């Protein structure tokens, strides 16, 4: 169980870090054809898209700011705490 807990925590940490990097990249003019940038977008999009959909369905008008990375990181932090409680 300890190995599973550690693996899940590291996976969550990596995804949180990639989401944070993507949020920073969204403020910078970037070349999305770059291999690293493309990888970050491909890995984080499946995590972020459900939160964008939730905001859209709730009709939350955030203007030009995308709050889905914030919601995703909060959810992943909550998930990490649940994993710590379970294991």
C-alpha cells in the first residue's frame, strides 16, 4: 500500500506542476508547436476540460481569465489529502 500511495502522490504532484506551468505559459506568447509545450498541453487538457465544462454549465463568466487550472489544482490537492487519509 505504501508504494501505491507514493505513486499516486507523485502522479498528482507531477500533474499539478504541469498545470501550473501551463497556466504560466498561457500568459506568455508561446509557440504551441514546440514539443515541450505541446506535451504539457496534451497531458493537462484531459484534466482541465471537465473543469472548463463545469464553469460553462454554471454560466460563470470569467472573462479572459481561465479558472479551470485553479479548480483542477484545488481538486487534486483535495484528492491528495483523501489518499493520505485512506492510506
